[in-house]
C-alpha cells in the first residue's frame, strides 16, 4: 500500500473478490466451464436470500461470509477454487432461503399504498 497507494490496493482487492466468485477459468475445457456456469444461480438466490430482512442466523452466516471474503481479498489469490469450499455451504443455506422466497414470489419488498 505504501508503494502504490490505497486505490491500487482497493482495485486489486475488488478484482480478487470477482475472481473468487468467478468459477470459470481460461485454462479449463469448454465443457468444464459450461458445467461451472450452472452454479451461478446459487449466487442469485443467495442475493435474494440476503435482500429481505434477516433473522439472527442469517446475520451470522452473512458475517462469516463477509469475513471470509475480506480475508481472501486482502491476502491471497488462488486459482484452484479450494477457498470456495468453506463458502459453499453458507451460500447454499442463504440461497435456499432465497429460492423459497422466489418460489413464493416474495422477492421485492412490499410497498405500503399511501
């Protein structure tokens, strides 16, 4: 940070986070990357699950996810995806809540008619 500044470090951290969630790799086969793309709906449902008001358990899962991602973004970039292993169960828990909300049609917050 001292040599390049905070903005370069922040940009690198954001790039690491995007790479962390991007499962496809240029050196994987097309079939392998196509199979990995099928995991992306989990991110969508997880976002839906975190969008609405949360219970205490969801806040704990969100805090653990945020901590894991923050540590990863500030420390090490690894291409094999092994650091996603502890994140997947948490993402799946939140995505399950989001999937239930999507099936009920309860994705967007309700507006009070005034």
